[in-house]
């Protein structure tokens, strides 16, 4: 795929995800690429970012306006900032990918003004109760429906969101499944022949919905059974430490209290994460099974990174990828209890041959999820106006993309 002038608008977190992967993809395939990023309010650096590439080389990189504002005002500020950055970046683009409704509304408005030719609405996260504030939640879903009606194509990160779009009346020709991929070319796998697993890793924002409490509860008992174990924590408690409207205490003091067996690495850039993960042995993705857990509707990128780095994963049955993990033999699907986590870890540590087989299965499974192939197929589907030759079935994907259950 080649692009004359492409634009990417997205909100981002402290950890890399699909937006950063798309930036890397477009950078090398566009004559001109404009990037507008707005960090979420809980990020370490809240300043919005405007970045421009010409011929794949960075030509501009500016950060502005990191004010700490209430949520609603933050989103208004981000929308206005997108407009200012748009004209700063050149003010005329052929293709735009806008992630989440707020950014897509801005892109669609610019399209109606004749400043953008095509808009892809990329849904990286979606859930019925996206915000605890009911007014904010209604605004979010109204904007979401507007974007679905007016975009040229809707990219959806999971089959569950594909189903939502169909229920909203989006024709299958514009309803595209775009699963999370991996940067396989950046990963150097470790040789683990003859090794006994001992290094566990927990990656991502530290919050109650990510099962951090389970790890803290299970860890002393795991150490008593396997004194050589170490836990590597990559990430941090978000700045605001609020989830579902409830304030929670930072997890770092509780993790440090577990002793020297726990190593807190803090936030790493994505390249460093992919360099570090292969040196670990077992990964944890313990999503809390509640209806309002965002991961139920998503395709968590950290799980894909774990598997691509050869780490069998212990995962709860919340995101759809948990079914793939079970089917492919790439880890263990555990109940959301500290005892279940303890037994899953013990099953891997106590049987190194089985653990190594899971690691091989994980790597083989992720060979289907190279980012470049995913974006190639997704842009082709968006441009021809169809996600598949016929009506889209649940969980289907454009030609060339991996299909759930395949």
C-alpha cells in the first residue's frame, strides 16, 4: 500500500499500542504523514503531540498543552488542539485514520469541509458503559453512532465490536475486523532449552481490573512453594488511580512490600518491552470478569506481545483471545481467584517440558499477526468498500487477515 498524504489522529497511553504500530506502518508508505496524538489524562506526559514525516523522515515534532483539566474539558481541549495541529501539519490530506469517536468527529468535519478525502474510523476500545458518568457516556455513544454513519470504513479491534457495528446498521462492506498485531521483526527469542521457568512478568497499567490484587495475594504462597521465582512488573499505577469512578491506592507500595523477589521496572517504551519480555518465562493477563471491563470488548495488545515473545500466558476468560490461547495450547485459562493463579503458575513451573511446548505454540500462533500484513489487508478492504467477498460473518476478517477460530 502507498499513500500520498496520510493523517493519523489518536489518543494514546503510556504504553505503545495499535496507534503507534499504525504510525510506523504509514511512515514508510506515505509521501507525507501527519500524526496527532493526545495522551489520556492519566499519562505521565499529558501534552498533545503533532508529528510530521516527509519521505519517511521526521520533519516536525511538537508537544503542546498538557493542562490537567476535568475529563469533559480535556476532550474539548483535545478536539480544538486537533484542529490547530491539522493546519500546522499542512491542512490537506487524502487518507485519515481517526481512533475513537472524538477524533473521528473532527476528521469527518474536516472531510465535509473538503480538507480530507477518506476517513477510517478505528475503534480500539468500545464498551456499553465506557464512562462512569452517565452524561459523558451518552455523549460518547452519540458521537460513536455519528462516526459509524459518516465514516468511509469502520475498523474494529474485536469480533464483538464488529457485531455491535452490524447492530448499529453499518453495512458489511464498511465493517472491517482489524485485530491487534505484533512487531515480529523487533523480537529476538531467547533459547530456553533446559531452562526451568522462574521469571514471571506483569505488563501494563496497574489497576484493579488487571488482577494486580490476585498477584499480590498469591505471591507469598508461590514463593513458599518455589523460592526461586521472581516477578517483573512493567508499567505503573495511572496518575489519577480511579477506575469505574472509584479511587484506589497505588499498587507500587504493596508490590515493594513483597520483597526483593519483585522487580518494578516502571514504564518502558515498546522497543524496550519487546527486548525485555523474551528474557522472562511466564506472563500474566488477569482481567477481572465484570461486564464493564474494557478488555471484554478489546483485543489486548499486551497478550499478543507476550505470546510473540514466546511467553505462555496465564489469562482469565474475559477477552476473546483467551479462547485462542486455550485452543492453541499457548497458555492456561484460569479462574479469577488467587488460588487459580497459584495453581496455574505451579503447573508451568512444575512441568518445564509442557511450559516449553506452550511457548512454541505461542510463537507459532503469533506468526499470523504481523502488523504489516494486517494493515495491508485492512486498507485494501477499506478502499474497495468490503471486508470480504460476501456478507461478513461474526469474527470474519478481510482476505489476508487471521480469522478467529482458524
